[in-house]
């Protein structure tokens, strides 16, 4: 082999080594960036978990409050009838006239069962709002899911309000097993 051929082979070897090194370096940099992104994601998840653990006591208190105050549903019909009776009694206390009433089909969700009633009532606007305000206490687990208020065509001092009121009851399974202190360590 001639000296020029040797030089050519040596240059080719050096170029191959440089190209291989560049390709290898590029792959290693890609892996390093992926590892850094994963590390950042894990750090964020760890910070989120710490924040959630810091608030665990508050959420435990809220869960205990729910178990102590949320009404249980014995029967869908009884729950609907009870809601209707309470709404009618409250409307009467506020001098409201119930023009129309309609029970709604109950709805089952993961964390609650819901019954509802729609009432069309006639009365003075302040009385309507006092009535609704009295219904919407946290302990009642009631909410107004629809509300439409229009002036009465016969008496401009009165309004006709169509209000859908729902009550959320505890689901059948209300006991949640809480983890024991030090479990899993």
C-alpha cells in the first residue's frame, strides 16, 4: 500500500470516527433532554403531591362534614315528595302563590343522588328572592339549576318565577375507607 493510500485511509478513518462521534453525541444529547424533561415533570408532580398532602386535613374535615350533614335517600319518591312539600311550605311562608308544580326524575351520579322539582310561583320580587335565599343554605344541599323571572301580565308589581330546585342526597355507599397512619411504609 502506498503512502497516499494510507493517508487516504487514515483521513477516511478520522472522518468516520468524527461522524460516529457526532451521531453518538447527538443521540446522547437527545436522551439527556428527555431525562431533564422527565425530571422536571416529576418535580412538578412531587410539588403538587406535597400541596395536596398539606391540604389533606381540610379535605378530611370537609368529607366528615358531608357525611354528617348530607341527607341520605331512602326512596326516590319520598325524597321528591319531601322536597316538594318543603318548597310549597317555604313559598307559603313568603306569601308566594304556586301556580304550577312538577316533579323531576331522579338522577344518580357517583357522589350523589339528585331529585328535583320545578315550581312556577307568583309574588313580589323581593319575596321571591327571600324565598330562594332561604332555600340555598349549605346544610340543605339544594341548588337552583334553572331560573326564569318575568313580570306578571295582570299585575306589574308581581313577577312570575319558574324555578327548578334540586336536592343532592348522599349515595348508597357513603363510607370511604381512609388509609391508616403509616400504612404502606
